[in-house]
């Protein structure tokens, strides 16, 4: 298994209920961080990691996403006419992000079900990425590329992005039970979705970045319901432990949970501080608070 990882699945069919009323009409993935929708930051991360095909598992209520990534010849020619060169460059840079494929999830039945919806776009014995865009990550090297590099090191293993959290907070996440630490990554023997802190096997939690092997679809196909009566992705990951191997990597980068108000505001401040044009002024403003 040394085929290049070329496809990423973006599950984006959720309700975004924690962000109502903003998300009543506007999809959560289209909320803006600095100057781009949350989803565009995730697509840029994938493209910078060598991913060529972006597969969106979406809902019929989220058409603005299709429009956003579609080429707008009319806007391009208007910007050209008005000599808005920089804006034109920005809009045209979207055209080289990759190939976009859309598939509908009829209703949000869980993350495992959303990934299963993209099954037909993944070949047998193929590794692919899964990116949850509301986990937005500021890092030097794109996080998906960091995971791809671990997958290569483990001869095609599946790799989960991990983050250490205080033990009392593990009930919000999927938690791994590590088998052992090998250099800078872990081999995994078990996982539990949203455990009570008293029974959690570690404080290493799974965040929204995965490299998975197509074998996972055999398990997702069974559509077993788990935590919250939803089809969970975590429950199916175990099937990868034996073959091709399941690993976890504490990636380098700062993650912000844009599905929550606090994470969203933090992300905007940190992306602002990383932008050379507004960094200094923003720092001053923050100091004055
Ligand atoms: P979340 O639970 O964080 O997103 O799912 P949500 O359901 O949209 O938000 P809340 O909890 O109601 O506020 C993580 C990711 O998985 C997608 C979501 O769109 C989000 O990107 N997802 C979740 C699906 O695509 N389908 C599902 O059935 C569930």
C-alpha cells in the first residue's frame, strides 16, 4: 500500500445546532474566519497536503457551499474590468484547489454514516483523508500532510490526529487506548466515544483529522448505532487495528473548535494574529481591552 493519498472526505451535513440562529440559513461551514469560510481553510489545508479531490458530504439545505467553490466567470470579468487585481487573484486561486465532488446525506445520522455516504468515490485498498472543517488548525505544516507522513512511515497504516486534553474533559471526545508509543506516534489498541472520565483509558482524544483505509466501509456498512443513537465513526475505527494498523499522532498546531462560540472567537483572533497585514493593530486593540 504505497499509493498516493489523493482524496479527502469532508462531512458537512450536520445541523450546526450549537450555532443557531446563525446557522438557520447559513451553513456552519460558511461562517467566516478572518476572510474565508471555515470550509475554505480546510480545503486549503487539504490542497497543501497533496489532496486532489475534495468530496463534500452535504445536505440539500447547503447550496451556498456549491456556489462558493464554483468558478464565477461573471465575477472574474467584473473584477478584471474594475482592475481589482488582488481580488481577482484571490478568486482565481480557488480554481486550482482541486476537483470538487458533492454527495448528499439525506439526514444527519451521525459522522460514521456521513463518511459511508462517500463510499462509492473510494476504491478498494485505498487510503483517504477525512477532515472535519469545524476543527480549524493553525500550523506550519498542514496537519493532513503530517498524518500522511505517519501513514507512510507505518507502511500505509491508518492515522488519527490526536490532542491531549485535561482528563475531566474527555467526555466530549473519542478517546484512544494506546498500545505503545513508537518514536513520535502511538499504536492504538482500542477507542471509546465520549467516555466518563473515571473510565477513560487516556486523555489522548481524536480530533477532526483522519487518514483511513477503505476497509472501514465494511464496518460502516453495518450501520450500527452507538453513542447518542447515531452511527459513530469512532466505533468503526477498531476494525483497522489488525490490518492495516491504527495509529495516532499528536500533530503540531493549534486547534480551535469552530462548532462552539468560544472556539470560533478564539480562531478569529488567532488567525488575525497570524495575518501580517492586521497583526500589529489587532495586538494593540487586544492590549486596550
Ligand atoms: P458536529 O456534531 O460537530 O456538527 O459534527 P453538527 O452536528 O453540525 O453541530 P451541532 O452539534 O449540531 O452544533 C462534526 C462534523 O460532522 C458533520 C458535521 O457537519 C460536522 O462537520 N456531520 C455530523 C455530518 O456531516 N453528518 C452527521 O450526521 C453528523
